């Protein structure tokens, strides 16, 4: 039982000198604590140094996601407007739009007729009698 307490107790009773148990000295404990404090401080400084870049990265990533969503919405709107533009550039559609705005073809005469609503009502009542 070498190195056990029972063996040591017997050796002490016999008057033999016991081997010294290795205990860290106060000086080495102080160094260990100092190293631990330095390590904690160094990690804290590194954390502070990395905070801004990481925060900036996350903020930029969120802004990029918002912009990408806006681009998708605008692309859909652009596609709809392109289809609408193609549809309005056909002859009949373009002519209807021009007539609604009061435009006439060269050489045509514009006639403005007023009171159509009253005429239609009068005509409808005349038909029923």
C-alpha cells in the first residue's frame, strides 16, 4: 500500500520521515489566479472588439433581406406593368384609350354631344308607354 494513508500512518508511528505531499505554494496560486484574470480580461476585450463587426454584419444581413423582399415585389409589379403595356399597345386598345382622352385622328372632326343621359332616360320612358 505504498502512498496510502494506512502506510503513511504506520511509517509515522515507526518514526520514519514521510515524503512531502505536493501542495501548491501561495506564490503559484497567485500566478494561477493572475493568469485566469488575464485570460478573462483578454476574452472580455476580444468580445468587445468583435461586438461592432458582428452587430454590423447582422444589421446588414437584415437590411439585405428587406431589400431583397422589396426587389421581389418590384419585379412582380414590373412584370404586371410590362404585360399591361403590351396589352395597351395593340391597335384597338390604344384607339379606345385615345378616344376616352378626347383625342381624334388627323382629319377627323370632333363632335361633342351633351345630354346623352337625359336622352336615354327619355327614350326608356317612351318605350314603356
